[in-house]
C-alpha cells in the first residue's frame, strides 16, 4: 500500500511537471542488495531487486528511472554501507550519482575532484538501538566529499529560514541526525 502511494505520487508529479522539468526516481536499496545471493537467502533477506522492479515497472513513461542496483553490486567489496547504521556511505551515494549522471546524459565528477572530510568514530542508528559491544569496538568512519562549488545550504521549515552546510562533521550531529 505504501509503495503504491509513493508510485502514485511520483506519477502525478511527473504528469503535472511534464513539459516543465523531468522527474527522476532513484530508489535507495539497503545494504542487503550488495550481499551475495546465497548469503542473503541464508540471512532471510527480502528480494530488493524484485521490489524495486515493482516500482520501476509501475511508473508512467514520464518518470525517468535511475536503477542503481547493478552499479552498487559491481562495487560490493567497497565501503558502500555503514556497519552500525542503516544509511549508505557517501561512496555508495557517489555510485548512485554516477548512475544518475549517466541516465541524465551529463558527466559525473571523479571522486578526486572533491575535498574529503574524514570523521571517526561514528556509531549510527543500529548501534543506538542495539548497543552491541562488537559495534562499539568496531565503529564506522565517515568520509564525506565536499562540493567545490559551495557547501552552503539554505532551507525553510514552517516559514523559518535556516542556513547551514550540506556536509557537516558527525561531531556536530545531534541524537536525531540519524533518523
């Protein structure tokens, strides 16, 4: 039901914006997508490819589909997902960005174009929930890729303007930053 609500929203947006701008859909798979199929089956993971195919097959032809699965699988041995958090790393997001650029027909910047910011230790949402000693002993590291053009961010919430940065150090995150 939630998937169909999302699909309906994307399709309506694409229809309404047709002729003005393109609507792209990039679905972010969780870390089980890069697991070996046998390991995924052993752990009882769901078939994300099948689920993502459902979304992609349900979009109208006005929605531009960006499927990141094969690119992520090609880099499965890299640090694409945090061990202690439910998010992907900036490297995982970078590979999705590459796929988006390819679909859009623009050239992606290479990783060495960006200034990197490293922060560690980082213990994320899984650790916050489970408080496992093994996770505490082996925390994640955060490697962020700072855009050269600007790192400034302005947004409004409930009529209030906020200024900040796109990339910030995890040291500055509050307890709700992982949500």
